[in-house]
C-alpha cells in the first residue's frame, strides 16, 4: 500500500501490517524542527506507525509498558540498543484518539539494535512524560488492505 493511501484511511478502518491487524483510531501530524512532516498513526492495541512521507519511511512500533530511561545504550528484553538519532517536532493536528497533545513539542530519540529493531522514546517537553516504543522498519509492501 502506498504511503499516501495509508494516510487517507479513515478512523476505524483497518490494514494489515506484516500480517498483524492495525485499526486506525487516531493520527497526529508532527512538524519536525527542520520543517519535515511526520505522521503518527495509532491503533487500539497500543501500536503506532510512524510515517515520514518525504523519506518514504515507515516504522511499525509497539508500546513498551516498562519505564525506560534515556541514555547512550538501552538494555531491553536481553538486547542492547545503541543511540542512533534524535529529533523534535510540534504536533500541529490530531484526529481521533492519540497519545499526544496538539501544539505540544516532542523530542524523540531512536536506539538501534544489531538486529535492526528500533526503540523510540518520545518525550513531551511540556509535561516531561516519556513514552517508549519498540519496532522495526516496514515497507509499503508490508502494509495491505484487509
């Protein structure tokens, strides 16, 4: 499925992401500090798809229940994740049920495992709340209509 098609899905509609159902219940548009647009799509199972259309980037995440502290290296489920990337942005529009607040600024830090998995820690700079996700990059071919 093309990224542009995924972003036009209505709330309540479902897709399959690597053979797992994903029912979109919310979407947040984030304007990164460099002006790039990013979208966070949320489902009712605490999963999130992070989409950067300009870079054709799709990352499928599952919410981490445990509290994780940011550092240079994170140990999670017996795997080491090394810090790889940090960026920030402001949520400029939300639809439906999302775990972010409109107009708040968020900083997110990505950590990469040797196996290619990513941990993303998202920090709300207004409240200080940190939410963690673990996931992996997917392609447009990995997302299909149900």
